[in-house]
């Protein structure tokens, strides 16, 4: 039976990280790590690392929900670790980049 890990990290009142992964016998079966930014009282995904299409990738979103996808060519285990580290390290710059589009509406 897969082991599930699910938690949220609050970076500030407007930014949080959602982390979810499933493992079995030390192998990652599924994962998603995403940075969420509050825009006008709604939480929106700014950056997401996941394997929902059967391969590890990173999606970057704008405030309108448009996304760009980058294939990572990493194992699920490595992509999960990297995505978690990247969001922890760069959340503030991702937040600023994400909110740039909000000022243009």
C-alpha cells in the first residue's frame, strides 16, 4: 500500500507551498509540489512540479491560468527533491514574476 505525504508550508500571508507525494518501497509513484499565490482572495498556482502526464515536468503559470511546460528528464524521486528545493529557495522571485501579469489587467 502506498505511503502518502501531504502538507502545506506558509511562506507569507499571500504565498504557500503545497507538497504531496506517494511512495511504495522507497520509490515515488506520484508527486506534485506547487507554489500558490493569493490573488484577490483566490489561491492560484504559480509554479508546479509534477508527473501527472507520466513524466516529470515543471509548469509555470500566469495570473490568467496560461502555462508553459518544461520537461525535466529527471526521475520522479529527483524531480520531487529538486522541485521542493527550488520552490523553497526561489518562492519570492516566483511570486514577483507571477504577480507582474496581475498589474497589466
